[in-house]
């Protein structure tokens, strides 16, 4: 399986990387509804804009606006990496 199809969590991405949301980890339904209301839905593309020095929070750009999420919140979002430039493997 190549790295381009691996499921990651949002907090696994680095500054400048882009990804597509695949879904959410099982957890609190109310929090999932909050993320959906913020526009973080399946198949939406997002980009990591900034990460704080200690990794918390992480700022993303989604649907034309910027949003900061706690690291713990970012671990609940499953994504697939889009851009190849951050890929360290020989998958192509």
C-alpha cells in the first residue's frame, strides 16, 4: 500500500501539507456534530497552515477560512494526504 492512500490523522500532517477528510474516529457524537457544523465534512480538502511550537493547537484552512483545533481534536479526524512533496517514501 502506498503512502498516498494511507489513512492518517490530522495531527500527523506537517505545515503546508494538504489532505482530504475521510471520516472521524469513534467518539463523542456532539463533538463530531461540531466539526460537521464547522465544515469539516467527508471529502473536503484542507491545508495545515500553522502548528504551534509544542504542536498544540494546529491551524487549518478549510472551505476558505482558517480554524484552530486542539491537538486532541485533530487526532479524531481521519485524512488522506494529497501533496507529494512531503512524502518521504518511494511510492511512485
